C-alpha cells in the first residue's frame, strides 16, 4: 500500500505518516527495491487510530497507548485510555458545579450587589482545591490578575478571582487546542464581577467537554478496530 493512498484516505500528509513512523507510533515499514515504503493494512489501522485518538486524548497519550499496543500490553493500553476518560468525567462534574455556582452567584449579585471578603493565596488554594503554585503560574501568564495588600504586599483574591480560577481548573487537563486557548483567553479577559459572562463561559466549557467526550469515543472505537486487525481482541 502506498503512503500517498493512506494519506489521501485519512486526509493527512505523507510527511505526517513518516513522522509517526519515525516516532515509533507504528511498526517500521518494509521497503521496495527502489527504497519506497510499503505500508500494509496494519499500518493503515495504526494511522487511522492516531488520527482518531489525538483530538480527544492528545498525541502524548496516543503515543503511549500505541506503544503499549505494539508491545502486546493490551491491559496497559486500555487502562491508560480509561484513566483519561475518568479525568474527563471529573472535569465535566466540575464544569456542571461551576454553572450552578455562577447561577447562584448571579442571583445573589442581583439581590445584594457586589460583596465578598478578600482571601490570601493559601485560602484561595483551599477553596479551589488547587496548589498555590498553579494559581501563581496562572497569574504569571496573565490568566488572572490579583491585587496586593498595601500593608504587606501579599496577593489578595476576591470572589471574581475564585470564579476565574474554578473556570480555569476545568480546562487544566484538556488537550491543547484552539478552542481551549479561546476559552482561557475569554476567562482572562472577563471583567471583574461579570457573573453573567462567567456563567456563559462555564456553559461553553461544558459544551466543549461534551465534544471532547465524542472525540474520545471515536478514538476508542479506532483503537479497538486496530486491536482487531492485530488479532489482540475478537
């Protein structure tokens, strides 16, 4: 099977196929007398699996899983996939809690106006369930902007900061993509105490996680098809 035939079918470049082979994500191809790669149905199944898995699982996990498959370590491959899916389930629950939290916050804001005490970074870490180092990193990269206590220079966080941190936490484990970047930028640009905008972003994040779930299911399907081609499963 010619590389160009697989590339056209999967809408990939032949250089991408060569790169996947060079990284050890597919078995080495035999060569013709003239030096051209000779791919088989097994290679085609590997390439299809890479394309299907990478959107939902990312290339790092996809590579790890396929190396397990090549080594015949099927349990390790499937459990690694399950681990990522379990994380997505937790992120989805967190996103749902964010939507509920922000709906309640919008109601309180409409009734009582802006209110809330200032928290230290230690308090913010405790409330959000994140290490202080993660919060400091997000501040350093401009995703959140804190204020400083004029007396001692310590970081101070209010309710708006907590909302931003919780929204960012939902995206923390997600694969890098344009959608994730856009959501993070929207969180960073969100105005102080704009609860309605925060709720909108929370809903968009939840919708995105639904899409990731679909991508992951497609990836699992392709992985199982690959294992059938390899006769690792019935």
